[in-house]
C-alpha cells in the first residue's frame, strides 16, 4: 500500500518553455507624483581652454612700416622747410615786375570779301628783376596773346634771354592774328568806344623760366602774367593812348 501511495504522489513538473518569473520591480517615480514635477539639479558649466591673445605678426609689421613711413615723411618736410627758410634768408627773393608801356597797331582791317579781320600789334613790355642775387633765364616755348573780352585778337612769343641781377629789360614784341567773321567784332568795338570812350584789352603771357640762385641753376618752371589795359581806340596807323594798365604775376610749378 505504501508503495502504491508513493507512486501516486504528485510531483511538480517544471515547464522549460515558460518565461522566467521575475520579482516585482519598484517604480522609478513614486506613486502620486508625475515626471514633470520640478526637481533641482546642479547648474551645468562648460569649461573652455585658455586662448592666446597675441596679435598677428603681419598686422604688427604693417603698423611698424606705417609708423616709419610717417616719420620719414615728417622728417623730409622738416628738412625741406629748413632749407627753404635758409634760402629765403640768404637770397631774399622778390617777384619780378612787368608793365605795358606802349601799344602800336599797324593793322586792324576787315576784309570785305570773306569778313576776315587781320590784326597786327606791337606791344612794348618792361620786365624788371629786383633781386640782388637771383638771375632769370627766359626759355623758349613762351606764348603771348591779346584779347578783347573772350576773343583772341593776335598772338606772339617772347625771345630767349638771360636777365641778370637788378636788371630792367625793355621788349618790343610783335603780335599778329586773324579772326573769322570779324564783322560782329568790329561792330562791338565801335559800340564800346562810342558808349564809354575807351576799349578794355587783356594781355596774357605764359613763360617757362629757370631761376639761378648764385651759381646754381634750378629746374624749369612756368610763370604767367595777366595784364589788363584800357586804350582809347583800336585803329591802324594811329597813336594809341594807354589810359590805364596793371599786371599780375603768378608762378606755376
């Protein structure tokens, strides 16, 4: 009986295919709370590696080059100013003076065939060099012209010559020219003479020169002379009276 009872006793059978049982897990968030509740966390700080603050070498070289250039320029200006000051004290330069002393008109005729006006003047100019240690070389390439309002009547040039210290030179310069459609110009001149009793003219001179300081001959420069004069008439073979005249000198490098 006992053996039969042992055989009939039920033993538990393990199911190898059933998933293993695990113990109940504890929830990460306690009951009664939500994940969106405020929680305090330590602030996050990112650390950066130290940066080198040295300026670029190329920029430093450019700054040094600019400083040297400005310093050299200021030094040259200072040397030039000192040189000019010494020359001024030694030579005491004075501007040359010019005046128009006489005007002769040998031709001022209108050709009735083609209305061409022919003008021939002889202008007497006095050039004065008041300097005691400065000479003036009058070079070639000068230009001299006579104008009535905006119309050029005639033109010529000055000769080449050297004007020494404290020298006065008188020049008689021939000027000639032709004006197309000169009928209107003749009528304007006659009307001007009847209305005012005189005729304004202008004389322009452009002259290249070289200045001699002591024994040194400087580079070539140009000067211009602008003269305004008033005459009583513009007619050929008559004595022309200059009622007033004035000249202005200007140097151009």
